[in-house]
C-alpha cells in the first residue's frame, strides 16, 4: 500500500496588500518548497520587495520530529543562519 508522500516540507506565507485582499481579514499567499534553502531565498526576496508580514515554517512529515514555525520577529535571524 502506497503512502502519501509530502514533497514540499517548507512554506513561506506573505500577507497580501489591501488592494489584493478578497474580503477576508487576513489574505495570504503561501508557497511551499522542498528545501529550507529555497524557502529562505524566497523569504529574503519577499522581504526586499515589500513590507508585508511574512511567516515561514515546516509542514508536517514523518521525517521531521517536530513542526517549526518562524514568525516575523525571528525571520531575519532564520534567513541568516547556516544550514545544519
């Protein structure tokens, strides 16, 4: 029996500007990535191109023992840290 495999383990979510909102309180655009390095690159580009709220984290998977969430206040430190 085949198991569902999560291909993208990292996500970055960006708050949309007011003109792009659909009436929801918090409209966001979220992209997922297979590696942390790609997620960091996208988050870095989003930080440079706009001033909206950005969060990142890991998706649940069998290969990661705990979920990780990077809030706005931790984002700069996360982008600059070395891969382990």
